[in-house]
C-alpha cells in the first residue's frame, strides 16, 4: 500500500518518487508528481530553495493492520453518510 509523506529535502534519497507537483515560491512548476528523483534533481531543488517535498512511500502492512484500516475507514464513512 502506498502512502504520502512530507519529507525534508535533506532526507529525500535518489530513487524516491514525488507524490505531488513541486513548485517554486512563485508557483512556477519545477517537477511533476510521479517524477523519480535523481541526485541531480535533488541538488537543483536545493539550489531553488525547496525545503521539503511529498514522496510516495510503500508501506508493508500485515493482514491485521490492513483489516483494521478498512474497518476504521468503513466506520468513518458510516458516520459521514448516515
């Protein structure tokens, strides 16, 4: 199961994939969601003052954790759409 994490740029590693677009301070797009990050791209983002990015993270859930998440989501939906 994939999730999204906001990660400080200095902790991002080459090979990670962006979960959302990255824009500069003027909202000019720098990189698109889905881009696989390389060392050269990380260096470029740092030069442009980007401090953090959202990346995709693969979570390894046990069957029990997956079941618990489904149950919690079901309860939230039941409460919202009574």
